[in-house]
C-alpha cells in the first residue's frame, strides 16, 4: 500500500487506475523483432506440421475407417476405440501391449537407483579414474538405440555372452517372462549412465556447509546421504522419473529390434506401428491407440506432478 | 484470441485432411501399345526389392533395356529397396506410386481391390502370355465385379509374374554323407529309399531318416554335436501336404478344425517334442532356418530358387541338393505340395497412357525376354518364367551356365511348379494369404499357436485349433466384408 492510501477517508474518490502507456516500437526494433521471428520460424513451422497437425490428424483419423490404398475414409464413430478392447484378434494384442509396456517401466526405477549409487561412489571420490567411468557409463546415452539393441540381442542369445559368462542355459529371447527380464536388465544398464550424470550434477550443487554442519552434529556419511543429499537432489529424481516414464511409455526399439516382435515384449507403440504402418492397413485403429497413449501419458504425468510437492524439494 | 487461433489450426487441419482424401487425378488416356514406337520422352519409376547383388543386377538389366533400340526415349529410375521394408515403403507411397513396382502375391488382393493397380489386359497378347507358366499368370487375374481371383474369364490382368518360386526341402549333402558314413549306414540304400528327387518321402519316412541321422545319445532333444535334423518346418507345406487348408475355396469358412489340418500341425510339433530332431521353437528365435543351414547346424531346411544367389555368393563349404517336400503317407488324398510364392510386376493405376506403355515395355522385358530370364537364372534368382526355357535350357543346363552349381536336382523345382503325374504326386500351391484381403491374420495365427504352447507341448494342436476357430472365422468374415 502507498502511504497516501492509508489516510484516504471514506467516500473519497479513488484515483483512476494507472494505465501503463504503450511503448512506442521503433522501426529498428520492429526490424529486430522480425529477424528474431524469422530465426524461430523454421522450428515453429516444423512443430506445426510435424507435431501439432499430426496430433490433429491422428485425433480425426481415430474416428475414421481409413483405407490408405484407396484413400477412402469414412466416419466410424468410436468403433476404433471399441475395437481396441473388444476385437477378436486386436484386443488381446493391445491388452498385451499395455501390460508389457507397464511392466517394462520397471527399468526406470532400477536405472535411477543404479545411477544414484554410481553418482554417490564417484562423488565420494574414492574411485580412481572417476572421469573415465563417467564417460564409460554415459556412452549408452549417446549411442543409437537400434545399435544398442542389436548388440544386446547378441548378448542375450542362448549361446550369447550372458549365458556363457554366467554358465546359464536360459532362453532369454523367447519366453514371455525371460524376455521382459532381459529388457528391464538392459534398459536399466543403458539408462543408468544418464541418471548418474544428472545425479552427480545435483550432488555437486548441494551446499557443502550443510554437510559440515551435520558432521559437527555427529551425522555419518549414510545419515548425510539420506537426510541431506537425497532430499536436495529430489528435483533430479523427479525429472528422471517423469522423462523415464514418458520415454518408457513410448518404447518401440526394444520390441522391434531386441525382441524381434516377440509378443512378450510388444509395446503400445509397437502395436501402433504394426496396425498402422507395417501392413495391416488399420490407420484408424492405430490412431485411436495413439490418442489413448497420449491421454495415458498425460494422466500419468499429471499424477506425478500432483504428488511431487510431497517429496520434491523446492527452494 | 486463443479460440480464433485454435479455430484456424483446426480448419487448416480439416481442410488438409479433406484435400488429402481428394487428391489425385484421372490419368486415363488412349491405350498406347508397348509395341508401338515411343516418340515422346518419358520417365518412369520402377521399384523392386532384393539384396544388393540383386539390385545391381536389376540396375544392369534396366540399363540394357534403356539402351535397346526403340527405347531411347524411355528413362527408367530404378529403386531397389530392402525386402523387409519394401511393403512399408510402398504403402507409404500408396497415393503416389511408382509407375512399375513389385507386388507380392499375398498382398495382391488388397491392392487390386483398392483400385491401386492398372488393368494391363490390353497391353499383353495372349500369345505372349502362353509362353509363361500358366499358374503364374493366373495369379494376377482379378474380377472386380465378383471380387474373384485367379480366373481369366471376365477378369482383368493386373500384373505380369516376376517369378514363380517353389519352397522345397533342401539338405546339406556333405553333412549328410559324413553322417551316413559315421553311422555306418548304407549310402546307396539311404539315397534310394529316402532321397529321390522324383519321389517324395512320407512323413513317417522323413521322421525315420532324421532320427537315424541325429546324434542324441541320451535322447534329451539336444543333439550331442548341436546338429539338428531340420531347422524348422513350413506350416503351409505341412498343411497342404496333408490335403488340408486354412479355409474353403473362397476363404469364407475356416477349416482349421479339420482333422487333416490338426494332424499337420501336430506332425510339426512332434518333430521336436517326440522325435527330438527339429530345433525347438525357443531356439529358432536365436537364428533363422536359413542361417542355421548355412552354419551347418542342421541337415535339412527349406529353400526357394532365389536363395541360390546367396548360397553361391557365400561360397559355402558344402554341397547341397533339394527334394520334394514330405507328405502324409497315411492320408490317401495327400501328396507332396510345397508352397509356391510369386511376385508380380504391377503398373500404377495412376500412370498415364505413355507411362503405362513404357512401364509395360519394361515389365515384358524383365518377365519374358530370353536374355533377361537367362541372366536371372544364371545369377540364381529364379526358375525362368518361360516354360520352354525352364523345362529344357534351365533343367538340362544346355547353355552350360549352371555347371558345378547346386542344387543338382533342379527338376524338383520345375516338377513342383508344373505338378507331376499322379504316381509321383508332387505339386505346388500358392500360399493361403494370397486368397485373403489382408495377410496379417497369418502372423496372428502363428502368434496364437506359439503362445498357447503348441511347440512346447503344453497344449495339443487339436485343443488350440478348436479354441481359435471362432476367432479365425470372425476374421475371415471381416476380410470378406472388406472386399464388399
């Protein structure tokens, strides 16, 4: 409040609200704005065409029976959505894809835990050549998903490195359960490097004086980790959880390249590809599945945000 | 303001969608015979599939075609695509197809019924077609009024056959001979009794032979030397060779509950579960049959004429030969019947008259020209389309182009295409997917029987087929409805 408002008496007229004067934009500034706009125009156009328009088309096609060969499209209402849950052959495939996708999300927490452990070890500085290990663990994050999956496929073959080293006789790539275990294992290892780098950055940002103060109070390393480090790097955990879950729900390469279509590992996106692109000519059904997947991702993300205030540290 | 923007975006999207649906033009024009000289310059696109060697070979033939007298004004842009992604690429270009392209038989019905392929009847003379395998030509007849396939009467011709490929049994002769010697068996007797190119084995004989050859001392299903009897078994082949099928003649009613069909599936499962001679299904995902055969980890497998190109390219360290596929000797109506695949050269329905004439000239060159056909068989890509060439020059190698090249008994492929007399009982048949509107049902079926544990013995073929029959029937009904 302004001091003069404090002494205003009842009935006294209020001054008209101050309307900020519109700043005059010079020709030079307009020119600069135009140039700036032109710089960001390509990504905007790209976004509109390849993302926004695709989303709109997908939504429209989810209510259409579209034949990509003849180009004929007819309105079928909610038939595609109903087919996803009732069709004699497609519904079981879709149901299986949903279950598989959710189960395979287990690799997200595992990779975070592994990344956290690695970051903790490297932060402690007790490992010689920590820079080397940082680079080594981060390599999968900058490698092609297809290349990684091909290599892992060889590793998990019945006569592959994994079985040979551990003396096992497990057929990882065929069984409904074993293929999931293999994918969760490989995805956890692939993603732990990225998690490690982010956790490490988060740990470096924790003020040292907090550790010093807690040491004076007699807190040990373990106590410090759980009472100081972990809460203060919770924003990193939250970020990893959100991006990991969204990425996991969009998983495709695992099903296509690593599992080569094994139904024990087919994901929702693989189902969409199968129905809409591979040759089934069910673009409408694939669009409906895509819309449901987008809704699922939004709901899961909203829930995560909703509960984040209970455990994510904010300054 | 926000609402206005949203309205603009939505209107744009809907307008775009409706425009996409309406795009295209009617390219019909006067028919120009492919035999007439092409005076105007014309460019056509031609898409095919195959490995790099095949693509290079096609590029060479296309170049030869363009250099021939009378073709000076035709420019062909050839694009070779990996077979695994070919149909996805073609489908993505469905509204803007190349003028000439491959079309596998199992996808033909969907494309022809959608109006994507041009009726080329007026561009081919009956006399020209009579030089080709009739069953290959017949595959590309379609009557849009009655939605019937394979019959020329009242129908249009929508493709010329690229090839006709029987998928027959192949054995590693070097490995087999070594095994016969190791086991102290009489080679002459084995060859006379089991390995005759003109007389197919019965299922029972085949099982007996495999059990004789596999080294599995403790009979636990894992060969002592990791060499299995056979890599896998073709389901269509077993079904056909027991006089069964997936559905009736017009693909409207399922037949997977017929006893012959069930017996065929159980025969395959028992090769692993009972006889312990076939690679277990779980291990088949590690390595496909072809690779396993090349790696000498099995004695028998299946191959088509197109596989020769790879075998010869690999320079494999063993000899091999082919045999007619086994059949159920206990079924008096059964005979050795391999599936015979084909691919068509099809012209886009949107090609204009000049492009169509040029595309047909190229299609005929690739399909019927003697030099081209000779080049194809010499490179190990196919049995010649020309009947006279296949049954003489190719079979007897009168040109000496196949000297020292396996398989020695190429007659098996010719017999399988041609069908032999009643006594020999060898023949071939197009795959069931050819008769249905789409081909995805076949993968769904394979997935189902795998998940239900047919290959692991959890459930029998009878239990699985009976459980799946209602679903399969509704899929067939749905596909029939799609044809209108």
